[in-house]
C-alpha cells in the first residue's frame, strides 16, 4: 500500500493570475471553466480545441506545446492525450516553481482540482487523496444538500453580528445558541 499523501486544503484568489492549460479537449475544457470561474487569466496551448472553447474568454495558441510556453505562469494544467507531452509540461512547470495539475495522473502534479459544492456563498471542496474522484464527487453532492440557502445564511450572519455587540456575559450564550442551530441544520445535533 502506498503511503497516504497529505494535502493542504486551500482556497486561492486567482483573479488576474496567469494559468496555462496545455490541451484542448473535454478534460481541459472542464478545468478551464473552473479556472475562469475563479477569475484566472487562461492561456490554452493545443493544436486542436473543443468547439466550446471558442466562446470562452481565453487566449488560444493553436499549436503543440514548446519549452518556454509556461514562462510567467503561476499555475499550469497538463491535459493532453499524450503522457509524454504531459510529462514534459509537468517537468517544465516544476522546474520554474509553478503549481501543476496533471489531468492524466494527479499523482504527478502538486495541485489538484477538488470536487466542489457551493450555495449562498458557502463553498466546500472535497478530495479523496486516494485517486477516487467519484467518491469526492459523491461527497460534494451530499454536502451540497446541507448548505444553507441565502435567507438562512443572512439570518445566521445577523445573529452572529448581534451577538458580538452583546456584553461578554450574554455573548457566549448567544453564540452557543447560534452554533447549536447551525449544527442542527446540517444534521450534527
């Protein structure tokens, strides 16, 4: 059995960050949409592209990957159908200190795309850490059903803000009551 790898869960602000995606197929398209949703500036390098890429705000280089294409990229995605090309992309990205995701073999990269659930400004990301993306996706879907709607979240936020203005003797009790309501809402009470 392989030793289990430990990951640092992180939520990154990618607004304006240059990300290079090498590959233009279905998997690359999914990764690109996720990156664009996070505000990244995406450059795609691929001799052929999924037709849906044309409608996305990305810079497309319709050619094969070349050494030097990753210059200035903070993050890189290797998503070609060629293990050799993905290997070269991963090697070059690591050499320049960029975070890299290998869509063909996640263990070769140092960054992964988690399964996600989001509602009313609450975002949850799940990874299995054991190359079981179907498990991560199932857990994210189950979690999505527990996330509060906008009105509930607004109510909890208002209660928290009100509790923080109370004297110390009342604040703790108000926050405990809020904590209990939240735990009950998500099935933990």
